[in-house]
C-alpha cells in the first residue's frame, strides 16, 4: 500500500474514532452525579431558585440530554468547543493555553523514559547476570509498582525539601520576565521533577521491554555474523541489535501515550504544573463538562496523532511494515 | 439624632490595635512583591458572589464604603464619615473627595447607588440588603440609603467583602452582570488593580498609584498562585515560594509551619467570616423528624472528646448557630454533654427501642469533602459513638463537592457534615439556615434541614429589624437557645483558620474580616523586601 493511501485510511479511522470519543465522553460525563448549576451556586455562596434556573438556561443545561449532545456536536464541527461553566472562558482558549505546558511535560517525560529506559535495558541485556542487570531489575519492579502521585511526593520531599535543589511547584519563578534564555533555563529547572516523576513508571517498562528485545536480538544469527566479521561490540549493539530491539519499545511508547497523558493529571496536580492535566482535574471536581470534553477531545487528538507517528516510525524502523 | 464616626476618631482607635501599632513602629515603606496562595474562582467580582476565592482578590481590587477593625467597629474607607439615623431607616455615606477608579474616572455616589442595586439584585445573600428601597444621591459625594425598616446589619453590609463599589460606566452598560466580561477584567476602586487573571493558575494585582488613601498600598505587586495539592502548598510555604497563606485550614498544618524559623502563625481575622463546622439533621425524615431522637444523637456525640481526638484539643466547641467570635454569641444554651443513659432514655421514649440484634435504627451520614479531621474523621468518630446506643450510622463518602451538594441540596440525606459561614451579621449568613420560608429544595445552603419553628421565624424577623442593640442581642440569645434545643443542627466547632505569614512581612490583616479586607497595610521589612 502506498504511503498516501495508508495515510488517508488512517485519517478516516481517526475521524470515526473522534466521533465515538466525543459521544461516549459526553454521555459518561452527563451520567455522573452532580449538577454544574449547584456547583456554581455553591461557589456563589448559595443562589435562589431563579438564579439557578438562569444559570441552567445560560449554559443550555435545561435542555434534554440528546438536544445538548446534538448542539455540542454541531458546535464542535464549527471549531467551537463551548464556554467553560467554571473558568468562565471559551474552552478553545483554555485548552490552547494549557496545551503547551502539557506537551512539554509529556514529551520530556517520554523522551526521558525512552532514552534512559532503553539505555538501562541495554545495560542489563549485555551482562544479564551482572550487578547492573540486578539493579535495573529492582528499579523496574519498584518504578512500575509505585503510584505516580507517591513517586511525585517522594521526589518532592527528597529534591525540593530535604535537598532543596529543585522548585516545589509551578512552571517558572513568579516575577521573572517570560522570555529569553534565562526563562528557558528557569522552565527547565521547574520541569526536572515533574518530568522525572512522569517518566519513572514508563522508564521501568521500557527498560524491561528493551532488555528483553535486546537479549533476543543479541542471540540472533545476524549478530553472531556481525561479530564474526570483526565488528566492534558498541557497533554491534547500538547499530545492529538496538534497531530491532527498539521496535516493540516504539510500539508500546505509542500505545502508552494516552496513559502518559492520564499520568499527567496527577503529576500536574502535585507540582501545580499549569497544563491540561490539572485543568482536567479541576474540571472533574466542578462538573465543568464543556472544559472536560474539550480536554478529552484534545487528548484524543494527541493520542491519535501519536499513534499515527508510531505507525510511521514503525514503517521506518521495519521495512517489512511498508507493505501493510 | 444621628450616630456619626469620622476618619480622625477611627484612626485614633486604630492606633490601639496590635497590628496597626506594630505597623507604625516599623515604619512601613513601599515596594516588593507578595506571593500568596489563591483559590480557583470564576471571576473576581464579590458583588455577585460570596466566598473567599473571589472575595480575597475582590477586596483588593474594589473598595467599599466602610471597613472594620478587630473589635467589630466600622472604620472609614471610601466613606470618610457616615450617619445612621436614630430610627435605623437610613444610612448616609459621605465619600472621600478625589477618589478615582483604576481608569481614572471619579468615584461618585452614583456608583455607590449602582453597586448597591447590583448587589441587592444579584448577590446570593438576599437578606443582606433586603429592606433597601432607594439610594439617593443629592451630590457626587453623598449617598443616602433609605430602608423600609431599621436594618442593623446595614453597616456590616458595607464591608469590603460584601459591598464592592463598581464603576457604573463599566458595569452599567446594559449587559448581564452575571456574565459581564469586566468580572474577569475589572476596573476597580481598591488599592490594587488587576493585571493578570489566569483562571485556575494565578491572579496578579499591582499597586494602584492613585488609590484614595495617600501612601497606600505599600506593596508593588501581589501574585496569588493557585496550588491545589495541600502537601505541595505546605512545601511551597516552607521553601518560601509562597510567603503568605491567608487561610490555613488545619491545626496540623499550622503546627508544622510554626516550626519554620521564617513563618509566623496568626489566629486572628476570621471572626467576621464566622466559619462553623456542623452536623445537619434532615428533620423531614424519620426518625430524625422527632426532636427527642435528634437530642439523643446530640447527647451521644461527645464533642469534647471528638475535638481532643481529631483536633488535638486545640479547637474549641461551637455551641450555637452563631460563631463564638461574634458579640451576639451566647454560651447559655444546652451543652448536650455526653450522656449515654439520657440518650437511650430519649430514644426509648421516642419509640425506637433496641431490636433483637441491639439495633434501634440505621441512618446515613454525608460528610462534605474536605480535610479528614473536619469531615470523614468526625463521621467515623460519630459512628462509634452512636453505636453504643444501638444506632447504625452508614458513612456515604462523596468523591467531590458536586456529588455531596446534589444530595444535600436535594434533601436526600439523613445527617450531613457541612461547613457554613456566618458572614458577620446573622441576617446575612445565619437566617438562611433556619427560616421556614427558606426551605428550598435544590438550593445549596438554604434551609436544607427542612427545619420549621414559628417562634424562631418570629424571633429572626424581629431581630433583623431591631435597632436597639440590647434588645437585638436578647432576641438572638433566645433564638440560639431554641435552635440548640431543637437540634436541627448539632454545632461542632469553629473552623481553626489561621494565617501563616513570612516574618519579614508586616501589617497582616487581622480585622474581623482578616484576609477578606484590603491588604493596603502590608509591607516588607526593608531587609526582607523581595
């Protein structure tokens, strides 16, 4: 199949998937107990029956659910994600504002997890019975088992309180001009702990995956041939074995993109990182369905895009896949 | 005959206050940034909603006619003097000359009249300005509030958190005030102007150089950062990323922060807000429709032990619907000290005898989501207490506020743990919970207990319009005695709010409104300025 045909087919699948995500999320959110008008009234300190009726009418909450769904789908098709009940702003603006910090956090975490996880896997595979392999194994089990919020709190306690190296919260120091190299460094300083927290669990998984892949690759005939030809060990490992060992890691990384986004909800809450995850958390607590739907739509788009990129990377890494 | 207080007298009185005296002694100077904790809010306009997340920034952005000291005395603010008529039916405000809004337009009596009309129509506290008939504006500096009857709460209703003065030329453009874009980008009248509003992230305000009190405010800038995770809030305070937490909610956190060399804990400034934690009874449901059952549960609750266990004995009991910090509070009520025998006798008398399995009846309890010691911890404690008398208490934990609010507002509960504010005068924040006419299904913080007592209704209506302070106090005393005895609510404790503040930061707000009053007196000591 040509690349163009493959791409068009994937786009059609993606559109169907997005529609399903929209409808399912809309229904699920509206099935949850809790009335947004009561939440707004609660924040107001109470409200009369008339004011609550006005709030419901204002946001179309007095309409039957099917009508609300159809109206929502209609708006989404025109690029309007609605107006946030709680944050009092257009959802598109809110999501766009928070997308950057989340993308930075998630991309950093994935890169960190992929690079370090793969390297740890290689380290363990080269001497499967060595001390390094045992340590990587312990790290993998611990990293995989620890809940992400717990890891976040522990890293905070260790590196922001006991050893005050990194900041506790936020994306940048208050009052610092938001431009220039100094600002970039400041963001990087604030990024280390959240990205490390988010990366930890995936790093553990990738190290196990790459270790297994590497062990299989290193035992393959073509590696024996490469060694017999007199190639250096580093060249054998990193040039020949790694390429094949990476295919399952890439696949898993693509599939797990959605999970990384879900993990960002907790990490962003613990570190007050101003991203979509924290916005999602606040929106859930306040039944702000337009915002939540906008975030979920944005997340779905990112996951679909990540899957597309994964497939593209897969086709690049393994020429046999180009025929599918 | 009128009662008049002017700026000079008030300044003399203020000089006796500990914080004011402290502020004077260290020579406040301008400059510096204050980074504090903020709350998530839809907007910053306190004219149309109550609560601290909007109220704290709102009281910095908007000035009000009056402010209060820590002894409940009104002080001049936008009104340099005022007169309350002897019959209590009119309040005349004389505005400071030369005061301007943040856009440079003069603040006039027309803006006061407009703001009062907006608040009367849109603020959730309907009783706050209910008797106001008109606001006359004989000249740009004078506003006369005319009322249908005496309304002693009117002075407290002029407080910063309750009566922000809005610019008529901005908010009066005919658009719906509830969704007006200026709610998130306001032109204010207070000591600070809004420069950045990032919902759920931060609110930044900066000094307004043309503020009507010369030399104030002292701080250049205040950044209210929104950190939702409580442990992170504490760490940020310890690391000095945050230097002021104006609403610390637990004794545990206050004790932890007090150990930091750079932090001071202040336990003043929460009398006006008057936050109470209580146990509400749904009096419309069996078996709680029987007063004897409610009294029995009150006798079983052992609040003294509960506070010792959950609050390390550092929080006092609340005995009545009125906050212990209010001058209207009385302790001359039934204290319902723990008495298992009396409780069992009352339950027997009400016809709820123990069954073969030792159980009399089963009821549910819905704690409002919050800190363990003020919500689920209390529910767990009570479960053990009432079981001794054969009452089964089933805990229904709500994952979030909307779930809880739907149950309570919908009157779908037996017992509910709730946190409710007095808002200084009972007319503003107390009446709503007990008046029969305020039983409104679906409306949170109305009379969700479905409590009805004609005598209480009559007392509250009388006290609302009673101009004689002594008579009013007596009426509220009787009200407290009846309500405590009827037990539509069992009062647990005032919220142990404290302020945690960097020691280099002076002039913390300790009036009855505390953090919900202007922070124009706060400043950094020279050596600590940042």
